[in-house]
């Protein structure tokens, strides 16, 4: 059946049922949709202050001195150069190590195949 939800709700199809929900960035409060405060989820890192906005912007992190990025996740060096987080460095090392391992396996496999 064609269902039309009243404004500002959006209709979500749930396999032979439907639900009227609020659009992204909003949450249901009684019979209406209100701005969801994304700052309650503490998205800002390294002491950044969160400012909540209405969609489509949602929120902004105001970073303390020495940090930048959408969530204040990047540390600035004195020279103004960005330094990646520890998690990024670990992920990068893991990817490079995996790539080197794959290349070594490929080389060994090809050498053994050529010798037969």
C-alpha cells in the first residue's frame, strides 16, 4: 500500500509494514522531529569542543591549539606539518607488511614454478 507520512517524517518500508521516521540528523520527540544533538556522542578528540548545528551540518569540533581535523584527531607539529595518529601509523605498517609478504610469496611461487 502507498503510505504517506506527515511532514517532516519519512516513510521506511519494513517488509509488509512501514514506519514513519525522522530524516538524518533528527530524532523523534513525540509527534515531531527535533535536531539530534550529535555532541552527546562525544565525537571530538584531544580536548576538542563540540558545537551542535541543525542538519545538514550537524556538528563541528573546535580543536585546541596544536590539533586539527574533523574530530581534532590530527596533531600539528611546531612547523605546522600534520602528523597522523598512532592508529593510522599502525594501520599503515600493517598494510605495508601485508603487501611485502604477498610480494615475497609471489616471488617464491614463481621461482619454484620456473625451476620445474
